[in-house]
C-alpha cells in the first residue's frame, strides 16, 4: 500500500520530546517559547502564538478580531470547512463565494460581489499549498475597512510575491496536524501582521489561556478558552522546523515529479498556481474529466482496492452538506465532484510517484 501521507521524522523529534519529558514541563515550557520565536523569524512576522490545533487558531483569530453574532464572514465555497465551522460556532454567518476554475481558490470578483454592510471578515483559504490572489483581496478589504484572515493550514512555507503565506493579511492561521507540511500531531498557530500588534497579541494570549494573565492565580479577566499547545508538541515542532529545508526540498521534488507525468495528460487538470506564488505543495491534486475517467469515487476505490494506492477526494461543496445552507457555486460544485488528492508524502520515492501516475493514466477510458 502506498499511503496518502506519512509524516517525516528525520531530525531530533525523539530527542526533543524526551528533553521536554525530562524537564517535567509537559504543558507549557521552553519549547513553546522557542517554537513561537522560530516561527516569528521564519515567517518574518512581529507576532506568532501557538495553539492546540489549526481550528482553534482560526477561532482565536476570530475572537481577537472581535467577531460578533450576525457578522458576516466571507469564505470560499470549495475548501476545508474549518473557517465556516468556527464562524457558525461563534454565531456569525458564513457567506460562501465561488472559487477560480483554474487555481481553485477564492475569486476576488466573487468576494467583491458578496460584501455587505455586515461583512466583518474575509477568509481566503490557501488550498493544497497554492496561495490566493492576496493583492486583489487585500485591496478590496482595505476599501471597505474589512479585516483579512489567511487560512494557511495547507500552505506553510509557500510565498506570495516574496512574502510568506499567512503574513500578507491582518492575521495568518496555521495547522500542524499529522499530515501537514510540519507536524506536532495536532497543533497550530496564528501570526499577527498589522494593526495594533501589542493590543491584539495581548488579547489573543489572554483568550488562549482561560482569560488569565498570570498576575493573580485563578483570576479571570475574560471568559477565555484553553487553546494552548503543549511543551511536548512544541518540542516536536522545533525539530520539524529545524528540518524544514529537507522537508521543502522533498515537497518540491514530489510536486515536480507529478508535474512531469500529469501536467499535459488528456483528461487530467492540475491546479494552476496563482501568479506570484512560489508554492510548497501540501497535497498534489488533479481534477478528472468525467468524460475520460469513471466517476471520481470509483477511481478512488479502484486505486485503493486493486492497486494499493490510497487517495482522498477533494473538498465537498458546502451546498451539498446539510449543516451549511449554502448556495450552489458553479466552479466549486464541479470541483467537488472531480478533484482527487494523490499521495503527497515527502517520503514518496520517485518510483512510487511513477507507479501512481502510470496506474491513474491507465484508468482513463480513451
């Protein structure tokens, strides 16, 4: 079996986790501060705050930006559901906009058309490692005095016109879940890039830790949450950050190998990369032409059951899922039925990729 993803542990993960255990600081501790410091330096951002996972990082950003019930949050209609889920959790209203048919990312013209008097926030999601058209989105947001929160869960280390993804908008949100570019098992972070950095950081850290500032034990300034990353997880994260050049190199190798095989294949369309983006692709995905291939889910089942290749479907359109009451969006609904995400681990050999592509191409009808 070729798995869809296997995490890379090629550095000091075990040594650092044991160091955290030996210190007895297994919740907060030295590795948490170290990881935040290293993220600030790598991302070139004034503030980075670790969190328990990528979803709580989004919620912490919403709280920090003072999202209120009845506020509207613009999200793409084709992406992972966490930004919409957290908006709903906070009583806000997600407004779903269509994506570009080529890049599969939030379309700036759709964003412009969706803005209303209640729009509080725009959340571009950098799906699969590609980066949204941030210049256009930020221009729209600035004209309407709306904040921009980049969901960068899938695009760590990708850049846009030379800037790290997640550092263009007001706040960036990251995930270090088990399959992400770097992993702490579960984990996340936010970076704060613009505005009153000191005040926003203070609010984020306060809400992240039960609303307590540490001046007086068990004294709560606000009704907060526990969104903290543990010292053991941060220890793993520090080791992963140390190994980032190897991880990026192999991510780029895997992507380049897939492109050699699939970029010009009839019946298959790879995700177009946004102008100005230098991607570090989290997942390699293609859209199937259903006149050339069987239904996407049949392709997934055939690859797994007959060839031992594990794949995943693309994201489902919000309009197809009961909780969201979302309108149909032409491009998003088409991608929902046709995108397949191929094995994308840094541990894939060139021979593994050659085999995956050969088998996929053989499933084409013509």
